[in-house]
């Protein structure tokens, strides 16, 4: 699997981890079945989920991560 695909899957997994519980919790608390819980889950997941990016460097292909709860940009091994 290429590093570009891994970065995409990491982004997707990180988003889903925050989106699904937030959507379900907001749906339960607001007692609504329309788009509002989905929108709340989307915004929360967009802000809280880590961002992964694939970059080609002189040393080779690398994946970097930036997250709200971690200072700076970290390389994913």
C-alpha cells in the first residue's frame, strides 16, 4: 500500500472516530432525526480529528501529522 493511500486512510479513520460518536450523542441529546446532528458531528470531527499529509522529500516519501492536542508537526513512521 502506498504512503499516499495510508495518509488518506488515516485521515478517514481519524474523522470517523470523532464523527460517529458525536453524531450519535447529538442525535440522542437533541432528539432529532434530521441533518442537525450530522452537521454537528461533521463540524466537531473536522476540528478535533488529526490531519495527515503525504509529502515527497529528498529522503523519500513521508507522512506527517498535525493535531490540535499535539504541539507541532510529527512524522508518522
